[in-house]
C-alpha cells in the first residue's frame, strides 16, 4: 500500500461544542479539528481519537479544539470563525459543503491561519489530505462488475451532492459502470449520506422492480449499504445480490463475512490521521512540511484505498489492528468467520 496523505476526525458531543481538553486555549498551540457529521461512525470511533493521540504524542503542550457540524454547513462556518477568534493557529477542516468551505479558507487566510482540508477538498486551503477518491469509485465499480458477472440491472446510490468526494466517487464508478454491460435501473444522490434515506430509496425502487431482478447495488459507503440491505431483507430477499460499500465499518465487515455485503473500501485511517496531526503540529511549531504532491494547485498528501472482500478481511482490517477478530466474530457471526478464516 503506497501512502502520501492525511487526516481524520470524529464526532463531537450533541451540541458540537469544544472538547474538554483545549477548547478556547491560548493562541499559538491550539489546533482546531472541524468534522462534518456524526452519522458516519468512522469520525467518532477512529478519526478524532487517532488524530488527538498523534497530536499529543508529537506536541504535549498543543491543545485540541474539536468541533462537529452535524451536517450543517452554516454551523460549520460559525464554528470555524469561533475557532479563529479563540486563537486557533491552524484549522484541520473536513467540510460539510466543499464549495461553501472556500469561504472558511478565505476568512482563515485573512487571519493568517493555515487550513488543512481533511478528506474533502477545499479551494483555497493550504494543504489537502485524502485518499484517491476517484480510484475509490473505480474499485467499487470494478468489484460490482466482477461480482455480477457483468450482466443485469443495478441500483446506484451516491453520496451527498455537497460533498466534493461524493462527486469523485461517482465519477470513478461511472467510468467503470458506463463501459460495462450492467444497466443502471435507478440512481440516487443521497443528500446527507444517511442509511435511512438509502433504505427509503431502495424500498421505493423495489415497488417498481422485482427484487429478484436486481443483479447488484452500488452503494457509495457502508452506511448506505446497510440501508440497502435492510430494504432488500424487508422485501423478502434471502440471498443478497452483491452490494458495495466504503469505510470498512464494523457492521459492514460483519455483513461481508456473512455474505450480506460483497465488499467495502478500507482507507487506513491511522495513516491518514497521523499524517494530518504531523502536518498540523509542524505548522504550529513553524517547521517545514515536506513530501507533498500537487492536487488542483494545493499541496497534498494522497493515499491509496484498499478493497476488502470476504477473502481478505483477515489480511487487511484485522492484520492492521483496525478491528480485532473477536470484535467481528460475535456469536451471530462465529460460523461465518470460521468459514472466512477470520476467527
């Protein structure tokens, strides 16, 4: 796996206020971490704690101002302004709305506060750290073509139109699917990525399409894959068609080992979070940031995504310590784990 990229986040308490360990600390050693939402489990479970751990390891006197926007772009803009006012010396920003966040970058620049665009691109940012998002979509599309035998009708569920990554996932997937023999029976851009919306959309399509005729489902992330699975199960489907995903959520890995989901995209969050923390700390300390590449005129670190199927769960998410085997192989999944060679 080649590496070159970046950051993470997590979810904040319900109101999205400052974390206990650095909210409105003094200027000069405060790093503001602004995450977009709490519906995706990776942010609270992995990104934020990994980022914070690495930051403290590298800079014991650095303070973290952690803010979550709960999928509200206006709220995130207010949080960013507050963080700057309260003395943040760098913003690590995973935007709710990539285009709207350009205003945050402009405001930060006027206050001489560097911005690290985390996971999602922000025009005007000083640095950008992410995985190769178009490749994510390509790998998802390729997996679906392989799993379906390149024939039949599929449903396609993309991410939020306001999320710049979602457009890249979609572009990569269409680059593969449009050249295949698969027919996209219906396509949906989920406005907030929620499993609930994915389930509703899928259920509505199953009122028009015989569930037995669904050869596969492109779901841009694992949350949506879960909603798709719930809709198919409610429609009486026992043998699931191939369903894609992304983020390697625990529930998705369990679905994969049990044959309820075909694949997910694993993005080694520790590599990303560590690099984001290293970059932020270097900026705080006035050190040079080296090893970047160029992405749309912004200094960037870009990582490679990894496809996870039933065949390589043990060699990827388990081998990396992302999950322990016993976290995956609970009582309901013990036999499936044994068959998959995970336990």
